[in-house]
C-alpha cells in the first residue's frame, strides 16, 4: 500500500511539471496566433492563454501521473 502511494506521488509530481510546461507552450501558441484579444487575469493575448494552458496542463498532468504511478506500483514485484 505504501508503494502505491509513493509511486502515485512521484508520478503526480513529475507529470505536473511536464503537463504545466506543455500546457503553457500550447496556450501561448494558441493565444498568440488565434486569440490575440482574449483577456484573463489582467493580461491579454498569449499571456492570458498561457496562464490557462499552464494551469489546465498541470491539473491534467497530475491526474495522469498519479494514475500511471499507481498502476506501475501494482505491476512491480512484491
């Protein structure tokens, strides 16, 4: 049981960073090219879309990382 929790936490942390970076880059790209007049949180254009992309990427990345970490811990030898 401890192994699943540990692997889930490590997977969540690693994928949080990866998801944040990929979401940030995707948001900046979309905001800079297509939604130049979009406003969120006091910023506009690529900065606003980058904020949203970074947060959503971090949330999705954490969820995927936890699930993969727990699944990997279940497959490991006991």
